[in-house]
C-alpha cells in the first residue's frame, strides 16, 4: 500500500527544514530494535516478509521551517523508528533524508550520558555529540543547570542522580542548545508536575522562536496544542496528514473501542441489547441524543441538543445521576448531575431525564460521556458506565471565511462577543 496523501510541499530550499524521500526499514527477528519494549512491539505488529519485519514502507514527507509536526499512531506503526532514522541512530534500508539546519533529538532521554561522569561533564559530552563548540556550551551552561534544577549536584556522577534529576538534566541540555530542528519522542512529560509545566513552556518558546519541531506522542492533547500539522502512521506508512481532523480520524477509526457507532451516525449510546444499568434499585433502559440539528459532520455546534436517559426506579431510594463529559484526548470538559432535582424522582416509576447542552459550547471534535449513579443518603456508588455515549460535533455549514480564521482551537468554543457598536 502506498502513502495515501501527497507528502511534500512545493517549497524552495530556503523554506525547507528537511525532507524525507521514500524511506524504508526492515528488522529481522534477531535484529537490534527489539532491545526496547517499543521496538519489540513494533516487530510484533509490523509486516513480516521472509523472516524480516518491514517497519517503514516508502515514507515520504517534507517539513517547512518553523513548522511543528506531530506524528501519531498505534504502537508498532513505525513512529519511533522513523524518528531514530531522522536522528541518525539507525540507518534506513532505502531512501534518503536531507536536513537544512542543525538538528538535535530527544528520544530515549539521557542517551549519550555516561554514568560515571558528573552532570557538568555530561552536559559538555552531550552537546559535543551534536558538534556544538565549547564556547557555545559555556554560554548556555548556567541556563541548563538552572532549568534542570540539579543545582549543587551538578558535580556529582549522574549514576547517583534520581531518575527525575536524570530526566530533567537531559531535557534541559537538548532544549537549551541553539538548534534549528528538534526531534522529540514521548518525553514532553518528564519529571514531576512542576517540571512538566516547564517542559511544555519551553517547547512553546521554541515554537515561538520559529524553531522546527517534530513530536511523536500518544498524548493527543499535547499534539493538538503544540502542533500545526499532524501525520498519522499505520503499519509503517503515512495514511493521513493534515490538522486536528487527523486526530479525530485516529480516535474514531484507529481506536474504535473508545466510541460507539451505528449505521453511519456519529452519536449513539452503547447498545448491548439489555439494560444499560440494572441494579436492585433502578434500571436504565436507554441513553441517547434528541432535540439536535445536524451539522456537516455530526451535531451542529451552533444548535443546542439534549442528552436523555430513560430510568425505571424500582425502590424508594433517592439517587443522583452524574454525567462526566470528556474530549477525544481524555480531558474532562465538564460534569453535570441531577442533584438539585432529587425530589422530582422521589416516587418509584419511570422517568426520562434530560440534560440540555447549550449551543456554541462544545467544539468541532469528538466527546464521550461517563455515567455514575449515587445513593444520596449513603453516598454509595450504585452504578458506573464508562463511555455510555459518544458524539461528534461539527460545523453547521461550510464557512465562507478563511478556514484558518474559522477554526477555533480548544475543548469548548463559547460565543463570547455579545455586541459591537460604534463609540
């Protein structure tokens, strides 16, 4: 299977950061990339031909200067192997790569560290591997130490460092070197929570400085917020590239177990054929969407819609239903519940509960709903159903304005501007 989309821009040499031309790579059963867990998984899931696993198959794409490119795909898709080839750690069997700027990589973090050397010595060693002069390292040395937070331990052998100190120093070295191109593999969230914030801020600073970044990650929220183009890989090939819609396709097709679909619709509750919830106190027979309007692809973001649940209350127990709404990257968007209306369901019988979601609130993306049911008196969890419902929001019509201006990043998209009037 060939790559499905064109992978090169029509760019001049001055505009290009680097270009990849028809890269292919195979590993044998006994060969070297099985030393890591990800490499072993890649072998398991890659195409096998005559005792060799084809990890990359005729991959081509170009990256322009100042672009932030995200690469996504399931384990074994070839993402990390591609980045190792870009970094020069391994060589392709076929194809070529042309770089037009100094490149550094943050892959298996700390690669190049010598455990017997001190943090200071490893800073100079790591930077020299990328052919930075000692003068340029001297100029950045204190900034690297300060950013890493290693402090007084900089002259201790790194073998005595905690894993967090080791990771922080390695990340600091690479991102504070003045390169043009940065290759990053699954290491944005290193160290503790405070340092993770510093990591993301530093990546954003590099983007603002016009650096070129290639980021491989399973954290789709990071890809959404940091990258302006996304490549999706599958079985060693590029199957789609573009913007946020690539992540949406990945979530809805490459990972279908997260969502429920039926007859081509974008919004259906789980439908096991039996009650969604069936406990001694109550049963829930149905969960779905109504009072909506269709957009181009999914529910219209410009129209309200209602999530409903049909309940059969079997015992005189006061309970609360709560819905938690998540976006496709797993971020909690909001929660809502029936807590203020408990008295309206005091008697046994059948009820329909409706949650109205306002217009111009949810964005053009995928969302899922988790349901929990609590006993009000005992605060006991009576039932829990993850991803009881999934929906796709979409624009109501094709925009007549510039597509870039119309695209609104973020989990929600409230219509904030209420009026415009002359002074």
